[in-house]
């Protein structure tokens, strides 16, 4: 009888134990050691590295997940509605354009991002593109590889940065850091368009507030630094690009959909503008047959502006830490829909 009671109590305890399931939908990291370390405080944890590549795989992998980590998959309303017991979704990065935030909020699911993981990387990338485009390093490299050890003075005309203007479309944290590097390091003049900031707020970041049309006309380098939203999709189209100087360059390290790619391709092919530095695209990965890949006046990087080994470790750790906080009954510290989701939690 005593043995039966012992076993009965043991099985009851096991039934009461809750095994938390965390699914990593996808990632490009060499390992998930940062996640394992951050989640080590969660008892009875099952961590699934799912490598999902489509909606159907995400739904299947995450249906019974308590938490989801995601990098590139689209978490649409359909996907969200199939999350049966999820408490928190954490995205590797800042942008939320691939995630239906409202659908998560309605389900009472916290959405967390990593706003500070790339503290300086994207700003460094923008500043580097400005200098590389101005010094026309790609063209020089291509010519030397073709055996041309010369300077084509008739069309290659780099200018001193201290005589040039860089314009930022959107003037948040990243834009301000890039502006500081370019103004203090190279003496460039800085102008900015941001309808959500006052003239004084932009001036505090050592820039002059201007309207979008003025920026497109006056800037020698136009840097795109806004989030992709319905209101910013195709914000920079044919009309805006037509305003640019023929010697000007466009840089986009934000999101591809903000710039109308067909209009940009036309301007680059016809040499209506001097060139571009692009890190983000409407379609990613960028197909090798894409027109951008055939242009000699464009610098292309594979959505890599965020990347250093330090930033990669940070984004993995921060995202997993948010999951750990929620699963251990604490409040997340990087939640973008906290109040909306909290009132709908059961």
C-alpha cells in the first residue's frame, strides 16, 4: 500500500510540472548558445530550433509553443491565430514590418524587439557607404581588376565632403549617430526631414529641419532612415528621385519598400543620379539576376548593416531574455505592445 501511495504521488507531481516550449522559427546565427544561456533560468524548458521557411512550417512548429523567437518569417494574422498557448513573441531585431502587431495584441501575446542591439553598426554602415560612394571605391576596384590603372577624369568627379550635404529622411537614433560621424569626422553639412520632430529637436542633433522636397533637391547624399509602414511605403518614388542632383547618391539601410525600386533603377540606369548604396530590398534575398546586380554605380550589401559579432550576440541574448522574463512571470523590458496585450491576457 505504501509503495502505491508513493508512486501515485510521484505521478501527480509529474502531471503538475509544466514543460515550457520555446520555438526558434528561424535564424542565421552559427549557434544558439546565447539563447540557451538566457533561457537557462526557465525550469523544464524545451527549446526547438525549427528552421522554418514558410507559413505552414511556422504554424506546425509553433502551434503549442509558449514562446516564439523569429527572425525572417512573416507572422501574419493567420499564423498568430494558430498560436494556441503562446505568451510572448520576440523578434531578432528592431523592425516589425513582418509581424501583425495588432493580431498579437488581440490575443494577449507580448511582442518584444531588440531596439538597442546595433548601437552603432547601422550608423557606421551609412557613413561608410557615403565615403565609399564619394570616393568611388567600387568603380576604382572594378577598373583595376580590368587592368585599367588610371583615373577617368572626364566622368569621375569626387568632391570634398566638407563641401557636401547629407540629408536624412527620418532623424532618429541611427540617423543622428550617422550624422555625427559625417559632420564631426568629415565636416559635412546635415539636413533632415522628419515630420514628427520640431525644428528645435532636429537642431539638438546638429541638423537643419527641412521639407522632403528641399532635402531631395539639396542633399548630395540622401539617407533613408524611417520604418516601413503603410504611410512610408514608396515614400521615395519617381517624383522625389527626379528632384535629386545628377551628382547625388541615395543610401537605404532601412527597408526596401520605402524606396520605389523601379523608379530608382530607372534613375541609376539612365545616370539621372550618380549612384546608390543599398542594404535592404523589396525582395530578400536579392535575386542575382536583379537589375541592381548589373549596375556599376551601386554598392550592394545583403541586409548586413546591423552585423558585427558583438551585435549578433546582443540581439540573440536580448530577444531570449525577453522570453525568459515572460515565462518566469516577470514583465518584459523591450515590449512594443505591452498595454494592449496585457489587457487581453487570460
